[in-house]
C-alpha cells in the first residue's frame, strides 16, 4: 500500500538558519509527490510538486525539494528560514488510476526561534 | 479565482445530532475530494467526485456519512448520529481534469467538535 513517512514530528530552527524536512514514500509506480504547508486552523497550501523531469523542483516562498528515487525520498529545503515559515508541513504522494487521491504523511511541525 | 470555500468553519454539536458541511470548489474544477484530519495526523481521504458522480469512498466513510454533489458544483458532507470520534477537521479540495493537472487545492476546512 502507498504510504508516506515524515520521520521528524517537530523541528526547531533559528531564524536565518537552513532547513531540511525529510519525507520518504512507498509507492509501486512512478510517484507524483507534493509538499503542502498548513498554518494553525487553516487549510493546506501547495508549496511544490514533482511529476517528472528535473529532480530538483522549486516552489513558492523560496522552498525547493529534491526527488531521489534510489532513496525513495522527497526532502524539502530552504536556505534561510523566516519567522513566518513556522507552520506544519505535509508531504504527500498522489495515487493515480482512479480517484487520484493524495496519501499524506503525519506532518512535521516547524518552530522558528528569533 | 476565489479558491475553495467551506461552510461553516466551525461546528460544535452534541453527540447523536446530525451535521452537514458544504464545500464550493474552484468553479472550473471537475474533481472534488473530502478528507478528514485529526489532531497530530495528516489528512486522510474520505471520498471523491468527478462532476456529480461519486467514484470512490474510503473505508473510513461509515454508513453514518454521506456525501453528495448534485449538480457537479458544490458538495455536501453529512454525518448522522455524530460520535465523539467524529471530532476532526474536514477538508475539501478540488482539482481540474486534464493532463498534467494533478494538484489539489484545499479549502480552509470545517472543524467539528462533538461534545
């Protein structure tokens, strides 16, 4: 079955520091991968997506992610974190051939210290 | 483009009552999804519509849950005889049909509290 693992439940970084959030997926075919961000009490906003092609994808708000098929990973990175990046981040894999539903990880909560 | 909207944003109800939530997708989107998110978890798929047809339902969607999309536009999710375990955020998402259009756009959610 398809699954997504986000190993870090909570990460704390200082403002201006670099960030990497980990995501590992399990899917039998070529994955379609997504990162979403959720602020408290809000819905999910799409940060970036990978479908095919270049394995390094750029997203909004200065985020990027790298797809590594050999490691079944799709880690999210940002070179310099801003206080407004504090939120919860979800990695998801698209399950196609039918509903095209998303299967999400449990999320990583990011705290940014001043 | 006004985005996906959901109503109400918050609902508090007593155990045993029925509740109904509404979702208005982005206007040109054919696909509509419902997800449920509990505390500390990622969203979990509940059901999916393509236009007015409900094409897939998760095993999470018990007999007390029903969803409709009567004219292929807005959708409603009804929970009958609510239980405390139904307390969660209910998220709606929509997606256009077409090649290369796989991302889903989420609404702000309806937070349900069953007391």
